[in-house]
C-alpha cells in the first residue's frame, strides 16, 4: 500500500444527494475522495465530480472492475477505506474491502443479504421467526405455493429494492397478474411468501468494533392503502421491554447474517409480541437523497456516514451526541396520476421550521405517473417534533402546505 494522504473509495458515490454529502464529509476528515459511477450518472452530478478528487467510470455493480482498479490504485496510493450508501453497491464494496484487507463486512455476508430468499432461509435455519416462502421459477410454482399456504401472499423479486415489483396478492386467481408486474428479468426467479401480519418497524444504526449499535427504532404506517406510500416515525412507540427485545433480535439477526462493518437498516414486524425479521441491509436507510440519514441524525445525534469514516481512520465514533429533536417523521407525498396543477408551494415547506428536508421531483405541468416503486414518488419530506405524534402532525401539515395536486390528462 502506498503512503501519504488516506484515500476513500465511495462505490456508486458519483450521484447527487448522498454522494455530495459523503464527499463533503470525507474531505472534512482529510480523505482524498474517489467516487465511481457510470459516465451518464457522473455527467448528471457535476458538483460531486468537482468536489471529489477523482471520478472513475465504473458501474457500482461491477465487482471485478472495482477490485482491479482498487488493487492498482492501492499499489501506489494509501487507499484507507471503501464505502457505499446504495443497495446495489453493497457486494462491490465488500469485495473491494476483502480483496485489499480493508475494514468491511465479508463478501459472503454482503452477498447473502442482497438475496432476500437466501437471507430469509439463513435466518430460519438459525431459529428466527420467518414467514413461509418459496423460490419460484414461474406462475405454476407460485400458484402451487399459494394453494397450500393460507393468504394473503406477497410476490417480489429476490434482489431489488424500493418495492420494485412487489405485489400483495389476495386471491389465487391474481397470482399471474402479480408475476407479470415483476421486472422481466425476475419473472423466472422470484419469491412468493405468506403475508406477515403485524405492525412494521425498522432499526437503523451502524457497526462499531464489529458489533451492531441500534441508533433508532422507527414505526411504519401505510398511507392510501398502499405498501409504497407511508409515514415512518421515530422513536417507535414501543414499551421498553418490547423495544429491548426488538433491538436484541435485530442485533442477533445481523450476526447470523455475518455482517460486521458499516451502516445497517433492518426491517421487522411485531405480531402478538413476537419480533419477525424482514430484510437486512448493509447500508444506510433511504434513497440516495440522504433524507433518512439526516432523520436518523436528528433523533439520535449520530450521522452514520461520519461515524463510519471515523472508524476508517482508526477512531471510535461517539454515539452519545445530543439529538436535535425528540422525534421525526418521514412522509411520502403522492397524488393521483395526472398533470401537476399550479400552486405547488415547495419553498414555503422548505422554509418551515419543522421541515428537516424536502424532495419534489415534479413541477406544474409535469406528469405524475402510476406508482409502481419508490422511485415514482413525486415528493417526500421529513419533519421534526417534540414527540412522535407531534412530528406526524407536522409532516401532515407540511404535506398539505405543499399543495401537490393533479388533474387528469
């Protein structure tokens, strides 16, 4: 390894939002920062490219390309760490860390949690409560499963995120339609599982010295009768003993998966007092816009990007920082498909004292399309409050203030 200024490779970091935040934070810590992404995405993020020390054209899923590049670079420079904040970059990041002996989760563990079926089966084998599930190669397999397991059921891809291709099925006759909603590449390799009853929660945190530390527990509330539109609030309104149980199960689940480094986001349900783990992720919560990272920081006092960067420099992060607010809520803001009407008030929302962050992807005259995945959401916001209910009230008020409305084409 070369000597000199420590360098940080951010896999898939050449995008706006979290990419710019991570580059900025890393440079504050004295890193020389390298970001990777496709040429098209790098061209769309000129601020990130300008602030980074080097931008390399590599797709975040290109494991071999990243490992080869990192080995060549580390032969002449001090590559001190590798990091990611995006789902598809998780195995690539782990592979680079493992190949160069850098801090990171094992590649086998990172690959496991990217495969929803394999991860669910690992948890089941280790004694964790899990909904029954089957790996299917087509409509016939899925129909056979729903014919023997009471419904409702969930049809979903094995390794996408953002609810892409996920459908709740309530009648056997609707299985074929649910399979048709899957991305084409997943229609011969997908999961069908029994619908898990109960309230959905999530845990967010990071590893320190190989051990998971939960920073916040969130409760998820579906809106508009959709698995895609939701409110997510911390702290989750759980009695202390149940919160402690959930935290313990989350930690044990991460250990069973073999993860050891970086940020994590774990989904789970609580039903009849039992904690049932859902998907495990070895990256921060939320999308590349970084809104959820800021929300976790607001209620916990810890920025997970910064805490990981400190560890890459051999420092132990302080996880006891004062929280900026007692509670916070993330909220999706959706409108029916159609043309966005005049009166959108994004500036008024952004200037409101309760608003932590706001993302609006549409303007008057734009078209809101049918909601099929998280990326179709026209707007989302986060709000702070003195309690969970207070932050939810602020979020609802800000959504009304935004005044996102549509008219049919």
